[in-house]
C-alpha cells in the first residue's frame, strides 16, 4: 500500500 | 467505504463519547487510566497531521477533528478539572516502556522513510498498545465500572471491525497494508480476555470483577 491510498481511513 | 469500516468508526466514536460523558456526568474519572488517554491523544495527533496537508472528505475531516477534540477534552477532564478523582496510584503503568520501543520500531519498519509516514506508523503501532495502561489498571483494582466496560468493548470492537474492513478491501480492492493489519491484530488480541469477561459477565448483568 503506498502513502496516500491507505490514508483514507481514520 | 464499506459496512465494516463505517460500523468500526461509529463504534470508535461511541467509545470516545461514552468515556467523555461518563467522566462529565459523574464528574469523576475513577477507574480511568489517564495514561491511556494521553497515549490516545498522541495517537490521534501524530496520525491526523494530514488534516493540515490533504482533504479526503467531509466525513474524514470531521471525524478526525471530533476524535482529536474529544481526546484532548478527556485528558483535560482527567488531569485538570476532575484531577481530585484521578486514581494515580493504580494508574502506574510505565508508558515509557511502550513509547520508546514503538518509536524505534516506527523508524525501522515503515512504508516510506518520510516525516509524516514515520509519524503515521508510530501512531499505528502506539494505538495497538495504548490500552495497556487501562487494562493494567483494571487488573490492579480488580474491577471496572459497567460504563467503563462498555467503553472498552466499543473500543476493542472498532479495530476488530477494521480487520474485517481490511479483509473486504483485500478481496474487493486488492489492497492491504501489512503494518496496519499486524498492529490491528495485536490490538484486538489484547482485548480478548476482556471480551471474554465482558460477554460472560457484564452482558449477564454481573459486575466485571477480576479474580483478585
């Protein structure tokens, strides 16, 4: 998982 | 967004609100580990710095603001407003034994050696062990108020639901984040004995008391 994609979660 | 992640977020939000209301209404933080609440405030602060750099959705931003706001409000109530009711003697977990190894691990094991990414990784690792002072305190006092057990149940359930969310995203979006998943499994496993006590005792109307 790259930075940015996963960060849509809390 | 999927149903597991949404119910997970709502369970997390419920836990945060339950705790805040418990302290505010009863005007007491007896049985609550202030150290765990400080760790959660650190978890949210280090994870949600991207509030300043990127916008994902109204939902995402508002939930992050609510989480951070409630976390600091809870710490304020415990250490300032109702500090006379804070049970410091039983809240004796050495959090430096958590923060230092977690900090070191975040620098060694991460997806990208950048400032925000290392902070995010630190926050993920720290969240997985942040409840330990609270569980330790309950084991020392040998009991917990029923409202506190509901708080812990919602808090533990949220990351368990996130595990299902990650299974969903792996299957439907061929996405997975090993760091988050491993930390999430550790975090959920730490609640297992509490879940057992909660389901066998609290849900049967008994008080949660550990065998002293």
